[in-house]
C-alpha cells in the first residue's frame, strides 16, 4: 500500500494490529505509549512523534521502505501492460 498521509499510516497500523489480533491496550503497553496516543495515531493524527511511530511499526513487524529515487516517485505513471499484445504474441509462436 502506498502511504502518503498520516491517515494512511494510521490505517496500516490499525489493519496490521487487528490482523495480529492485538487490542489497542496490549500494543500500547508493548510500545510504551498510552492507549489514547495509539487511538489518535490510528485515526491519522498528523503530529505523532516519529520515534514512537517507528517503535509501533517495529512492534507490528511492518517494514518501512523509503525510495529516494525521484523518478520512481509521485507523478510518474508506471508503464501499462498490454495483455492483448502479450497473448497475441504467444499465439503466433504456436502452430
């Protein structure tokens, strides 16, 4: 999932926590934050401390991958795949 906003990141955290069958209190204790803080993060609070966010991601086993290649970033669409051309090419190779 491409995460661009605090709300996106909060949704990722909430979804993973639920998939791991962790309640907010358990995760908060594991990370060393209050349940209220975790609730705010999951709702996209834009001013959460980065160090604490990284601890939450680590506790949930979420890998953070930052791409520093500007050409691969926003605004550059990926090339479309023409499935019809691939199928047609494959058919030509068959008798």
